């Protein structure tokens, strides 16, 4: 068992990584901007360190005594004046520099599936620039490349709740989304694996139409689906790139790209999307 520093501990994936690391018996140090954000999992953490990941001086010594660093640091929407360059690239580089200074034995970084095919996207370019530096750093590393999370599929269930799901093309683009829990398990597996990259998706592959039908089924509703030509989405994106700043068009750019292509990785994990949709409905009914 080792000492594990987790960056991105307050994010969606970070919470699963914290719990999985403790379940496996590791000593966990969580990096956060605010201890308040970790109060709900305080009992599952051995140590909390406060630091602003974009400010190197606030990170001095955070990885001392650590064997492994796991980072899922990144942003989907640029806010608080921070860009993809600031967070997905520079913040991870700040963490890597601390890891190198402390002599950690492994650095595990979470990127995304098929990133090499999407480097024209601002968020992907920032992530992959960091990967290039990680590769050349000399530290043992693994880049985790998961498919979209179950939580990303809420877009389908949110539309279903409003009565209709809109899909691009014929709705036959394919994806095998994966749960945060299953991704966290692979992050922890990577500690002892001698591999530099792990690309994967969930155990089930769906068309977008099938995901919409799963969402309607969980809600107990008849499926109502409307398909929109891919050309419309791309035209809207082209316009946004011209008339809006990157913090506006960046998230749209990423979303339109990944939902107008097949996104299928090697199957991994055990959690099922239909179960996720049903659990979401059950939780909402209890509230």
C-alpha cells in the first residue's frame, strides 16, 4: 500500500478516486482549494492540504512523502478568468513539478479518449501539451483515457424530462460511456501497471438513439426523438468561433465534436448506464 496524493479531489471523478484509494488501503492526501468542499468525505481522507493549483508557490511540498500522484485536474467551462491553458495545462504542470521535486515514483493523469484525433479543440490541445511534457519528464507515468462519463449522459435524461430528445444525424453515432467508479478503479490499477496509456470505455456500446430510449425508459415515458442534421450543429459552431470568445465557444466546440462522431473505446468496468439512469430517477423522487 502506498501514499497517494489526489489532485482534482473535489471534482466528479476525484470523489470516486478518493473512495477507491481508501478502499484499497492507501494513505490518501487530498489537494483542494477549500477544506469546506471535502467535509462530506472527511472521514475517508487521511490528510487534506490546501493549495491553489494555478499558483505554484501555494503548492510547495505538497507531494513530500507521497509515492503516487493521481491528477484529474481540468475544467469543462472556463470561469473565474481561468482558461484551459491555465488549468488543464499549467496547473497540471505545476503539480508535476512538485511531484518531480519530491521524487514520487509514479504520476497518473486523466485525459480523454481519442484525444489524438481532436487536438484542434482548445481543451484537448491543453491536455495533450501536458501529456507531452509528462512523457519527457522521466517519471513513471500512466495516462488514463476514459470515454464520456455516465454523468455526461444526463444531457439525454434532462431532454427526456422535458418530453423530447434531440439527436444529431440519424442518432446512430455510437458511444460506450463509463461510470466514474469504474474509471477510478482503473486510475488505482494504473499504480502497479507498467503501461503508459490506458484507453477504455464502459462495458456497453449504445447508439445515441438507444441512450435516449434508456433515459425515457427510466422515466417511464414513451420515447420522443427528433434528429437534427449534423451540418446545422457544425454551422452553429463555426459561427460561435467567429463571434464569441473561447470561454463561450470552447464547451460547445467540445460537445458538438464528440456527439457527431463515434466514441468507442475498449470495454471496461461493470456499471450499467440503465442502472445509472434509474438511480438518478429514484434519487429525485426521494428529494
